C-alpha cells in the first residue's frame, strides 16, 4: 500500500511556455511553473494556465493543447505516462509548450475541456472493468454522487492539489471499492505468508497464485538506431512511431511466479518467437527483487544512480535475435523483469485500473 501511496502522490514539475505565435506583448511572458500530478491529465491544468497567459493572448476562441518538441501531446494519456514515454532521460522541469489557437484536429481528437477528460476516464474504467470482471455494469450503474467523488479524487486542479495529496487516495479507494473490480493476489505477500507458515526451506508457490485478468495499455516505441545512454536515445517526432496497444494479460497458475518477463511475452508475442529471452534470467528471488525503496515509486523520487543501474539491467535484455528491449518504464521506475507481475499490477496501476507500460524496442534497420 505504501508503493500505491507514492504513485498517487507522484508529480512532475512542468515549465510551460506559451507558443511564440500567440505572444502579443513585449516582453513575452515568462514560463509557468506547475507541479502536475502523474495520474492527472494536461487539459485539467487549463484553469491555472489560461489566467496566467490571458493578458498576452490574441483575440479568438481558446482551445487549449500542448506540445513537446513539436509533437502534439495526446490529452487522454495520463501526464506521467506522457513523461515516461517521451522523456527517456528524465527532464526536470519538463519543458512543454501550450497553445490556445490552431488545434491540430488531424493529430488529436477534440477535447471540450474537463468533461471530455472525465468521460474518457470513465470509459477507460468501463473498459478495464470489462477486461477484469467480464462486465462493466457496476461502473455503468454508479450513482451521480459516487461518479463525482471518484472523478474529483483524480482531478489535477491546483486548488484541489493539497487535498488531493492528503486525502483523495482514501476517497478514491472508498468509491472504487463499490465497483467490485477484482484484484489479483500479490505473490510477494503470498510468498512471505507461506514462508512464515512453513519455516525455513524452499517455498512452493503452486496453488497460491490467483488467476486473474489484468488490463494493460502498452506504449511501444521502436527505434532502429543503437545507443548506450538514455541521453543518446532518439526521441519520437510522430505518434505513428509509437504503437498504442490494449491487451489483457491472464496471470497464469503454473506452479511458479508469473513475472513481468512472462507478461511481456503475452503482450509482445511477435517479439518472443522462441518463447524466451536471449538472456539467462535468474531464478526469482523475492527478497532481492522486491527490495525497492519507497522513494523509487514516484518519478520525482528516483535517484540518479538507481535509474542508471535499472537501465543497465533492462538494456541488456534481448527479446529475440533481431529485437532488443532498451527500456521499460512504469510509473517512472524501470523494474526488473524478474519482479512478480502481481506486485506491479497491485502497486503501479493507474486509477482507471489500467497498468500503463512504456517500452522502447530496438529493431533492425
């Protein structure tokens, strides 16, 4: 639960610049500095940003959108996922550009402000519930008061931010529990419970794993150029270079721990033609694999040394003779492939009950 709390409180420092084409005053306004919740959405920052830049905007109807290095940012993707996907070498503060004119309708679907974001979130929740439970009737039958409380608990409006940090996780858990969306049994917890009962000796995990379906959103970015350091990693300049994949994962009960590595084989079968990685993965050591400091769960708390070590571990993992996983990032951390997938799901999923995974794969030219 501590990891979940750090995920909930995770935030990204933003430095937001008004696009030069919309600056009508001299000197131009300085950038706005905002701490944006990871689980929030960029359009919800509009009540803060618009007043800040309003005195310099040209006449016209405001339609807010954001870009990073010329790439329009998809508003329905959580802010933390956008950061993980587009900033392989974390940039703090994250310098993005805001526009109030010239909405790129050929790249982004229309956004009518908070209502659009709210219904996108509710639809994601319905989709996740259907994947996990086989139906979404509990989400569809939510009362208006519960729906409002659930949405308020994940909003990233700055005026709600302190309350958001102090109490909204509890509000979210209270309302979301009414939806009765199934959870998976944490193999880490099961391991130690079994160990305490059996005493010293090898623990048999057979029969301890609860089979369940997990809703996963996978963002796969393929690169053809090789690189050794994250700072040399080529950045995407088009959404066409990023595959956006929704695939359920069935946690298999096969007498052994179902790991993140196993989940990736399900999610990316085309990259695992031989059903195995081209590296020798060590046997799962729960005590070592899961000794992740709580500070590492939020991207703001990931130490530089930990990031480099995690990158080296992941970067050496080949998925086939012709493709290589260069980076895996979930909620700002780069987990080991041996980590139990149930722990990842229970601690790192977003409020919409999807686990968002960013993967960079090197493919042959």
